C-alpha cells in the first residue's frame, strides 16, 4: 500500500516588483514553500526548485514543485495563493501500481 497516493507536480510563476531581484525572490519562495508544505501537509518525496525568468509581463520567480500527498487539492490551493500555477499534474500512484492509468 502506498502511504501518499498522489504524485503532485506543478510550475508556479510569481512576478516581482520593479527593482526586486528575481533570483532572490525565487530563493525566498523555494524556502517559503518548502517550510509551509513541511509544516502544514502530510506527504513525502518533496522537491522544490526555483529559478528566475522574464517574459512579456516582466521578471519572475519560477518554481517547480513535486510532492507526494493524499490531499493534492490543498497543495494546489496553497500554491495558487502565491502566484500563477500551471503544468499541473496529479497522478494516482496507487492506480499505477495496480497497472491502471494513473
């Protein structure tokens, strides 16, 4: 039996204010997300990585999150409160282990 059923993955963009360093914002956001998820949600296999980027809307911190949990909707809700989330993947690892589409 899998203890934490859902493999939850997403990307998050958070645009920075003018003059704010997007690399520093990414580092701070990685720490904030890691600490909050560890303290708030049950799960394992967490990977949080950040970098900076720029597009037509400005400079931003870009975060990649991977986390195994039984309540992915709570993780998604939290991350959405921090910025724009996209490329969201929630896979049911229990179904996968039984040979079913996850």
